[in-house]
C-alpha cells in the first residue's frame, strides 16, 4: 500500500512539473487564465470543491472565503 501511495504522489508531482513547464512556454505567446478545476468527489476537500471554476487573480492566486 505504501509503495502504491508513493507512486501516486510522485506521479502527480512529475505531472505537475510538466504542466508548469508547458504553461511557461505557452504564456510567452498567448494570454493564459488559470481556472481551478476540481473532481468534485468526496475525496476532495470541501474548500477545494468550492473553488471549482474560480479564476486566479492577477498574481495567479485563488481565494477561498473572501
């Protein structure tokens, strides 16, 4: 079980790093808007479900409860 959890965590980290690299390249030529996308299932924190489809501010941050 621990090995499975470790593989899932590392897989997510690698995917996030790749997404950031692609975003950096694309932002050089296109205007990008960050939007929070949640899976909306019971494993997702309630606060993260509420952020679903929210746009980031000009600094790239999302705000919950403000």
